[in-house]
C-alpha cells in the first residue's frame, strides 16, 4: 500500500549548498571552529539556556554529562528508566555511577512518580529522565522533588526537540540536558549532539572534556589561569584537567545546524499536528491513546496495544508489513533495556518482569515514522488498517 519509512531525508538543497559554498573556499576550516560556536549560541537562544556545547553525537552528550557529574559529586546513584536509549544507561555505568531502574507510566512514557520517590536514597546524585518520542516528561511534582531533595535533574531530549512544560522548552528545566542531531531526529547535522546548561562551571567542564580534557578548550580566563598557576611545570597548551576523549564535532556539522534550526519550529508544528491526527484516528478501545500531549513535539507515532496478546502483536506486525510501513517494536531503544545482554551480564539478579509497564511496551508497542511531509490520507489509511487488524 505505502512505502512509509521511519524518516525521510530532511537535509535540503539549501543545506547542501551552504556546505559546498564553505568547501569551495581556498582553505576552509573543517575542524571544530566558528560555525560550531555560532550554532551553539543560536541553539542556546532557541532553547532558553545560557550555555551549550556541541559534540559529535547524542551518546557523547550523555557520556560527558555523566562523567562531569561524577567529577563534581563523586560516586553515587543515578535513577534511569528502562525505557530509554542504550547510551543513557551506558553513560551512567561508564562514569562509575550506579544506575537505579524505575518503571514508567503510559501517559508520558516517563517515570512512575510514586516508584521514583521510593527509589531515592542518600546516594542519589541525579534523576536522568528521557523525554520519549516527543512527549514531555516534566511535572511540577518532579521539579519540586529535585529541589527539596537537592538532586540533579538531567534531561535526555534527543527525541523531543521543542517539547515544552508550561511554555518553557524541555531541556531548559533541569541542571543539564542532552540532545541528538542524528539523521532521524527533528533536525539533523548528520551526526551530532549538544549539552546545554545554565551552570557556568559545568559548562566549562564539558568544554574541556569534549576535547581530551584540555584546559585550553575552556573559554574562561579564570579557569585557564588557575591551572597554569597550580601546574607551572606544564605547558599551558597541554594541561589535561580530566582524562577524557575527543568528542568534538566538525565545522560541517555546525554549518548544517545553523541552517536546519531555521526550519525547526515549523517542522515541530507539522509533526505535532500529525501526532494528534494519528491519535484521533486510532481505535482507543484497542490502542492506548490517552497520552499527555500538552507540550509534545512528536518524533514518531506510537502504537501501544491495550491487550498483552501475542496473537494481536502478530496481527499488527503483519498488517504493517503488508502495508509496507517501516516500524520498530518497543519504542525508544527497542523496549525494556533490562532484557538486553549488556545489562543482564552486569545485573543478573534484576528481573525485567518486575517492570510491568516497560515490559508491556517491550512486547506490545511499535513506532512508525512521523515527518513534516507525511500526508494526512496516509495517517487515516494506516489507522484504518491497524483498527481492522486487531
């Protein structure tokens, strides 16, 4: 029936022309430079934060954020959902922090709030939320909880550019936030990511960690002078404050970011319109449709069966294949991360079935592509196919 991919190419001719124009210079800057800095500033203004640092992927943004938290606050626990991308959990583990898993709810696919409260201990350093598929995961209760308990709120906004809570963009409400500009997301720099924050010291730390931990990468004169004064035996150009890796982007990524962000708000609006149209066309007795959509910025269209039925699971997948609609089962990250081999090996005593909502999503949910060019008749038609299949 259709050829409906998860994503269509959102790099337009004008983006490519800017890259060609840059490359035609006699000696074009290709490594991290002024265009990356320009994009960081434009992004901070768009998001509503003071500081942003572009990196080479959303996964790198996660890694740097957790590594910096360990440097600031030492070992401890970070509460994470099992419904997220692998790099969120891996970044916690790789930073010598301990992940604590809490189940989610159906309304915004983020933490079950009561279970979240019960998971907090005196070792909790941060709550690492994931804004899944464009849904806002922030609530007033969550913000108040972090304030009272003095716990850092870290936001994974890789799938949710432009989502908001009470008129404020998600990614500007926590201590720090991570974004991805991978090909399939709301805007793309092909590969790329961003760490955003309002905290000056954290910002300087991320700048240094992005480039091997080198002090010269800090744009704070005070920071550079501090290290030069305290380590006089070292060449100021080669002082490594942290043992880190190279996670810098290229100028080409920065050029694409500056170009793409001009269309971001319009594209978010079209995606959100598609999302509401999709939910209104699905049979709510067969599929879950009662999401908290206020402030959403849909990344993909979620399909969640109400029944835990293998027969219905097979029927949905057969219907999507026959309609030539590309899909992924399990929503973000393929469903319950606790069923993945890397976590089973590290935490063999954790029973994935003890997280019933994520486990239901793991087996009985899918997402299909949502993009600005998606035509309404296709949405109506695929919903009809799904409604009849179950």
